[in-house]
């Protein structure tokens, strides 16, 4: 079985974005009216087609990351929007329970303590069967005004994640800072930044079972693995493998074979989760290979040095361990 | 000959930092008194010893990056400090002309148009024989309030760089944003951000001979080379090799063999400049190899697939081309 842990509903029906537009404009958006058939159409043409073409089985599916826009409006706006988006994901996963498993958006808001996210997190997990969430380390949208992830500011939310056995993918949203292109700089920078924040703190001493997924192949981290091992060492921290890799996992959203080969070479196979982020940041065909850039399964299948057992871990075994609510459901 | 294009005077005599401390405190720091012997001692014990031990010949040497601190004080403070730091570099290079070539700090200041840097740049290049400069894309120190590098805001400075035939290493300074560890997140993010800014603009149409060096192995860029090629393609840009790699170069400050191997695999050898950033961000010995993390020459010598001609390009040939004032001097 091949499970993709990183997919967003980028292709949601136009009515969802129209609802959001009205909400942001301060108009009453009214109830959201989208039929099941409309949802089916957006998926059949896109994610389900690609799953079939590439031979992947199931996608962990969350609202469009760039549209979380925690920086837009206040916490109430963020909450109403998150609820709407999460309900859409719930509908997708109810229509196609063997193709998608739900991951929720949190109603974060700049400067607001993240415990405000707990009610929506609980609703999603306890009532709707969500298995994971996306945590934005920068709800200001590119201005980076939140405390680092090791700060006690975040602890109430972490306590709830641990209690619910829900991992967080550390994923920013769009950037309103013109310095940062959102998918080309802000996303990758956030991955790198989050990992370095985790090197600097003792978060996993306080939360030994908390689990974070760093998307986009861990940002710059595997490429600079020697730098991070060396920085941790200079700071008197334990080796990263002992210290962070019990709790931190990298996905495989790296869109060329040499990058995937590096990831597989430096990061233990137990810490790698298959992902491709379809339909996502990069949508074209690589003229050097004739295949889609984001067809990451091809790279993993082509990479040397992996045993069948290694591939099984990357494609599903690790995911069941990191997302226990998914693992339990599938085992049951 | 082996030339290291990325070294900072991190070991400068204590009197320099004491001068700065007074300056920042608003006291009159008076004249800086440092003897030639004091300068020699800081270099003999450190950079010159390491050059001998590792068999490298010459380092392009600039003021300590983390101490540029363009965000501290106003443009006049930045100018006086830059002048002091650049004078130190000039003294180093005058004492050891076959071991060091001078690269200058620019007196940038947040919100101040960068043409304010032109007098100090001209002084360094025309009077003191400097061959390059460090350009900070974020003089706010981690808050990223400057326009992207493609913005006309920067053009007057670029015109002068082109006129003087001086390349710029795009290098941030310390971070006062607690989200960003300076060498673990801010530096690497800045490299990634700068490259993405260059994808988004037509800078090199306007300045076909302007040259930028992206340090730290290009941040996350080579690891995500498929992503960057794909993003450029989705944006309707020409292939990166045709479009940016005439003007953009990556150094080799990547502190483990798999990272260097990736860099060499995806980036054309003509675009790679040897560097190690001694005595810099990572100072320890890698327990996995028994050698210093920042001994990047070992990785390049160990990497497969390079011809002797390739190594010559990385170690010196490309550097003479990218830094024409150095190339001319050495040829003369």
C-alpha cells in the first residue's frame, strides 16, 4: 500500500473560494452550497486520476495550505474559515474513505495563543475522525512574529496533540512579505526554520510522544545535514539522531531524483514519509525526464540502496506509526 | 592553486569588538589601536594555520558577517563601522597579500536606498584594491523589510558593481528575529530567498554582467533543484541554466560529503566556487569522519565524477572569472 501523507484540496469547488472572498470582504457569505457531485468532479479529474496513474492508494488530505491565510482577519474569521475548510475535507473523506484520510487546518491567528485552536482540533479529531493537523509556525504570513516552536506559548496546543495522538505537519500558508515567494521561499524557509528551532529547545523532553512532520523534504535540512549536526554539537546538544529523530519526520516532496537520493542517504529510513503534494506547487513535466516533477514515487522507486522493507516503511509503515489514529483505523 | 572565496575575519582582535561596543553604546570609541603583530597573531593561530593544514592557498576575506549588523543604529553608524571593518581587512591583506584578497562590507541601513553604499564601495575597490563585496538582502536583521533583489531600489548599487566589475556575495548578518537562528536558519533561508527572488525578476536582462555568489551551497536550492526548475517553468521563465546561471554562482560551504555530491551533481561545474567559511558557523570535528565539518576540500577531493579540469575550475578557474579584479591581478 502506498500512502501519500501530504495533499491539499487545491482543487476545491469555486464556491468555496467565493465564500471565502465574501467572508474576507466582510459580507455575509451565507451557507456554503456545494453538491457531492461537484466535489466528486474536482477529485475525479485531479487527485483520484493521479492516484490511479501513479499507483498510489491513499492521500492524507488537508485544506489548501496557501489559503489557510491565518493572517487575514481576526481569530473569529480564522475559525469560521477553518471550520468551513475542514468540513470540506470531511466530505471528501466520507465520499472516498479508501482514497483520503483527513488532516485539519487550525484556526490560528497572529498573536492569539494557540489554545484557541483546541475546540476545532477536538471537533475534527473526536467527531469527524481526523488523523492529523497542519500547524503554522508563522501565522503572520511571512513576518515571523510568533515565538519559536520550543516556546511555552505553544504548549497548551501540544498537550492536546499528545492527548489526542495527533501529529502536526509544520506548514506555513501564503506569504504577504514580498521578499518571500510562497512556495519557492516561504515554504522551504519555514521547514528549515522549524527544524533549527527544534534543535535549540528541549521540546521533546517535555513531550516525548509529540510528533512533527517537516514537509518539502525537510526544507534545506538534509542538504545541510552536516551543518545541523555540527551546529547541534557546537551548542552541546546530543546527536540529532538520538535527540530529534524520535519525534521529527521528513516527507518526500523533493522534485528530482538527486534530491530524493540525498534525503535517503542522510536521514534514517524510519524518519521518511512518502508524499508528493499533488496537485501542488509544481505542476509541470520535467523536460529532463519526461515525467511530472511531483511524481515522487518514481524517484523513490529509482533510488538505489533501498530494500523492499525500506520502501514499505517509507510508503506506509512509518506513516501508520506517526499517525496512530490512521494506523489503528486501518488495523481495525 | 586552491582559492577559498568565503572567509570572514571572525577572529579579529578584541579591540575591534570593544570599539564597536562603544560605538553602539553611543560613546566616542576614539581611534582603533591594533598593532600589526596583534593582527598577525589572530591569523597565524587560525586562518593561516588552517590554510597550511588543509593545503589551501588563498582566502577571499571579508568582515565578520554576523557583525555587519546593518540593523544597529542609523546609516552613519553603519558607515563608520563598515569603514573600520574594511580597513581591518585591508590591513590583513596588506600583511599577507598571497594569503588573502579583500572583500568589503557595505554600509547598508534599513530603509536607506543602497546608493549610500557607493562611496565606501568605491573607496574599497579603487583605493584599497578590494575585489568583491557582501550584499545583505535583509539589512533589518531577520524582519525582511527590503524590496526583493530584482527591485529597482537596488539598481544604483548594481550599476556601480557592474562599472567596477565587482561581484556581490549575497550574505545576511545576524538575526534579531527570535524565530531565526542566525547561522542555522537566517543564513540558509536568505540564500534560498535570494535565489527565488532572482527567478522572479529580469535583473540580468538589465545587468548582463552583474554576478552574484549565493553562499552556503545555495541554501536549499540545489536540494530542491527540481522544484526551482519546475517553478520557473510554471511561471513561464526560461530554463534556469540559460537564464540565471550566467550570473549566479554557488559556493561549497556544505559540511558533509552527500551534500557536496548533490551540489556537484545538479549545478554545472562552471557555477561552483570553492569555499569553506573558516573560522565560521561550524567549528567542530565530525565524529562520523574524524575531520572538521568545514573541511570542504576533503569532500570535493572525495566526490566521484570530477575530472582534474573540473576541480581546477572549482578551486580557482571559476573564481578568476567571477572576480575579474582578482583574475587580472593574479595574471599581471
